[in-house]
C-alpha cells in the first residue's frame, strides 16, 4: 500500500477507460490530514507491515517546501499510475497562480483525500 500525494487528479492514471469510476473527496485541514496519515500508518502497522510507502508527485517547489515535514521520506516520482489500495491525497493551491512562482504556506493549500468507491 502507498500514501500518494498528487497536485491534481490525473484521469489518465485510471487507464481502464471502459470502466466507470466513482470517487469521493474529503477535504482536510493540516491537522486532520496528519491525523488521517497517522491512522493509515497505524492500521498498516497493526496488519504486520513495518512501513507504508510514501510517493509524491508534487513538483511545485513552494508547495513541497510548505509540506516538507509531511513529505519527508516520500519518494518523488513523475507519472502517477493508480494501484489498488493507494491512499490518494491531492494538494493544490486554494487560489491558482498560473505562470508564476509564488511562495505559499500550508494555509494557502487545499488538502483533500480521494477515495475510490467502486469501479465497474
């Protein structure tokens, strides 16, 4: 299982276009996001696994800097492909700043958890 951080929802990551997917989005504050990740790690640990993999697909430097403590230890990758069981978190700016590099803090970020309910 993996905890995955994305900067958007890449629909091409769910490559089975013949399927119908249903998603649920839950928004988090930084505190509730940290609690959720802690809960995932504890559940995984109780299941007998030492460590859960963390993968970040966030390339925006200021966003990574704002989330540095959270993303510490995450492997960086460039192209996301859904794997069943992934815990998906989307981190994006509350106010888009297209074409410009801006310094952001955690308060500038919209934090959400994507849950896949089913695939037909």
